[in-house]
C-alpha cells in the first residue's frame, strides 16, 4: 500500500476546517451571544480621571460584617463597595 501524499491530506484538512469555520460564523450571526454589559454606575463615572477611588455620597448602605477591618459597606443605590 503506497504512503499517502501529505499535501493531499493537508489540503483535505484545510478544506474541512474552512467548512466548519464558515458554519460556526453562520451560527454566531444567527444566534449572537447576549453577554450582559455592566452598566456604568455613578460612582464609576465620578471617579474616572481622578486619582484613587472616591466613596459615593448615597445614604442607602448595607453594612457588611467585618473580619479584621474597621468598616465595610455596600451602597444600595450604585453598588459601590467601601472597605477600610
């Protein structure tokens, strides 16, 4: 039995991959991924371009238990997390 010609095998594999890639592209266009994008919070908008994180000024806060830290809370309005 003669040895297979490697160029023919490579060409066949390249053609098969092209067909699979084109099928995947068609499926991705038909069913686009719906990854949620994180909305920009007011705390993020206020801190852009400024050095260091700035705590939010909202009053609605949930105090979280502290394990070795002095203060830990999350703002209920914008999601800002403060840990000192």
